[in-house]
C-alpha cells in the first residue's frame, strides 16, 4: 500500500519525509490507460506526473493547511499542463494535457519548456473559502538564475521552497509505471513555524540559509540516493542505508485510511446529472448519432457509458435531480 513516513534527526535542526505511492499511483495510470480516446500517458509524462504527485504529497504533509495543495507545470511544449492535487487527508489525483508528440526520452524542457516559457505554480486552496478570499499561489520559472533550463522537477521545487519558506530543502524524486516516490530533507526554521502560506519568520530563516553544517551533511547523504533505490527499496531499507550513522526518531507511518490514496470527485451520478442538464432533446440527438452517451472525467480519464435505456431512466421524474451539475472533475 502507499505510505508516507515522517522522521526527525535527534538534536539536529533537520526533518525528513519519505513517500512511496504504489496502488494509489497505478490506479491513476490504469484509469488513464483504459480511456479509449486518450490512451495511456507517454512514459516521460508518467514520470513527470508521478514525481509531481510524490512532491505534492510531501509538501502537503509538511504543512498545517486545511485545503488542497496543487502543483501545476505548464509551458510551450507538447505537455500543455500537468496537475497534481493533494487534499489535507492525503487523498490525491493527477492529470496531464498532452497536445503533441512526446519522444520516449523527452526531458522536462522538451515537454513543457521549449522556449523558457515554462512555469511551475504551487497553489494552496483553502477549504471553505470566505467570499472574496483568493487561494495563495507561488510561481517559479523552469529555469535557473542564469536562464539555464532546469531538467529536474526537484530543482524547480527546491528553488520554490527556498523562496517561499526561506528554508534549505533537498528533494529526491522518481517515478515509473509502478511506483512514484520522493524523499524530502529540510532544515527546521530557526523561529516560527515554516510553512508554504507565509507563516515562517522570514528574517531568522533567511539568516540560516546555507549555514547549517548538520543540514548539509544530511542533505548530501539524501542526494546520494539513486533512482533505482528510491523506486525499488522499501522505506526501512532506504532510511537505514542513508542515515545509519545518524540518530533518527521515526513517527507512525501514514498508510491506509490515514495515508496517501487516490480519490477523484467524478462519479456516475454526477455524469448522469450532467446529461440531465443537457436536456432530453440534446441527449436523444447524441444517442441518434452515436448509439450511446459517453462522458470521460476531465481529470482522471475514467469513461462513463450510458446506453439508451440508461438515458431514458435518467429522464424519468424520479431520476431527475434538482442540481444538474457540470462536467465531472
């Protein structure tokens, strides 16, 4: 099962987290692959989305925020938009909009940053927003301080974390068709509660950037983690191999109902309500043209099919809902 582990280095201003998404990740890929219109994501897109989802899970678990954390990557390549969304309870979903050919070995810049127009946005969308309240959003480019294209999502997000929290952060991310995983190491704030919505005491944290020898040592150990190790080894083995000389306090793993899990808000009921919203005449015209009504979730890709009998039942008085709803999302 998918799992997330939190840990502290005893007596040191350093914390860490490790996430491994297995069943959660494969269910998302299965839904997309089963879509007869879009088909499976190309492998480089799978890798990008998996890394985004692992990073979003780590970032959400690292803050105290009652709302969705959304990581978006967009640009001028064949991948127009990629989105990973994680709720406070670690329910998550992800999607990508691909509008061109993606080479089997496509890099990050080849997918979304052909002419240095790519951007990464991290949005915190509060649950139950007040009227007029806007989500918090931070945006960073997909290039470095000298305009050089960044080819690792981890570099982009490390830069964002340094800007938003004024905290040194090391991220190691990897994904394939079976596992999406990530390791986060972060220097603890010297004062206040460092978080993405600006709660950190900026000046003390800025003063500490790059100065902690303990953080540097542990970050170097974390950065030595190889992609195959992150994807293939269990959490206990990874932490033992990396930090066997350190005194580490580990917390109860977040797994099952309290851990990372797939959840999309689409449902057959919502799609049925949307068809009712089209009206009986429009629904019948679709049936006449196609023989059935097929609607795919714009987010997870799952397709819902309604044959003529299903559609007829939708328009029976007892089936019509007061709220027609919109497209599943």
